[in-house]
C-alpha cells in the first residue's frame, strides 16, 4: 500500500472519520533523521494492511499543530503516530521510527 499525502485539516478529519486504524508520519523536508524515518515508513507501508498517511511539517504546519493539540502528543519530527478508533494508540519519533517498530505497533493493535 502506498503512502498518501495529507495537506489540510479537512483531509485529516476525513481520514480520521473514515478509517478505523491508520498511521500518520510527520516528516520534515530539511532533516536527515526525518529522511531516514521516511524511508523506513515507506518500506513498512509496502507490506502493511494498515493505511499509511504522511504530512510535510513545512507544508502542513496548521495540521501538524492541530494533531499535537487535539491528541495531546507533543509535536516532533519525524514522528509516527498510530490512530485507532479516533484515538492515538501509539507514537514514537526520530530514530525510533523504523520498519520493525512500526510493524510491532501494528501487530500489538
């Protein structure tokens, strides 16, 4: 399954209301750690049954801030968040965003 881009609050709200479970990656376009996490996320998404979404923090700052505020998850980038039933079920950031940890989070849910 390929990663789908989210750019607006409206797009995120639609996904939140339509998907019972999904991953979201907050990705910084200027950070090498974030680039490594994005690569791991993309590898994970190719084998995941769980839908995977991504936002670029530079292009979707309002959305990134809304997610942090609405779900009480301190903003970081890179940051992977697993949503289940409109709640945050798991999140991690920086070097901990790996294919293995994403797979474990998916299996634990």
